[in-house]
C-alpha cells in the first residue's frame, strides 16, 4: 500500500499570525483554496482510492476541493487530527487545533463516513496523547488502511503527518521537514 500525505492549504488562523492561533475551526483562505486547486493538477485521486481526513474545517475544505468531481472515498478520522511535533506535554493546545465533535461532523458532513478505531477517538485528542497510546491507535488506523483498495491519501496537519512519517520508518525528522501549505509526500509499500 502507498500513502500520500497532504497538508491542508493556507488557513484563516495564519492570517494575523500568531494572534489568530486560538481561532476555533479556521477555514481555508482564498490563498489556501488556490494552493489546493494547483495541487489538484499534481495529485490524481481515482474512484477506488481512499481519502482519510482530519475532522477540522480546513482539512475538510481541502478534501472538498480535491474531490470536486466526486473521486475517491472520503473517510473522517480523529486519528489524523492535529498532533504537535515534537511532543511537549506542557504545551497547551490551541483553539485552531480543536477538531469537530462527532455530532458536528455528522451534521456538517452527513454524506461522509467516519472511521472508528477506538471508542474514545472523539473525546481523546491525539494532540497531547502519550506516544505509546498514539502509536497503538495510529497502527490500528494503518492496519485499517492496508485493507482498503487503491491508494490511500491522508489529509492532515504538519505535526500529525510528521508523526505518521516517523511511525512508518522515517528517521531524524524535524520541524524543517514539515510539508508546508498544500504540500504532499508519498511513502511507498507501507
């Protein structure tokens, strides 16, 4: 199985950085939407592919633009929600990193499916989760991904993507390895 990680485009919480970092549920800016439209020329999502997306407004908007012609199957999972990198338990999560609740996802995106790997997925944020617990849940999600047809796309956040890349064997990653706005990378034969 191959996984392509995609980072959402430029979002509203970055407009007046850092004063907007506590903005709840920031969406994509006009610039972010243009970045994703440009990314669509580089990324081809086919009908048998699966897109796993973080339950945040900016990632869900990214997927809406990527799948505007109804390609691929979209699955929402809190296990690809925001996660800081590197981990720091003293860090207080920002408002921009709060995910939609399961009820909000059902109301706002009734046509999308949800992946449930753990009973507490929606109540327990992966943002400050201990590394062992995150690894256990992330491995469960990856096992689920391996059972799917086609290519896997994960639309998420820099820190989360970097944590998954390390889990998949990349070593020595730092914040300098973040994908950046509308960036992507593919890991083969996962």
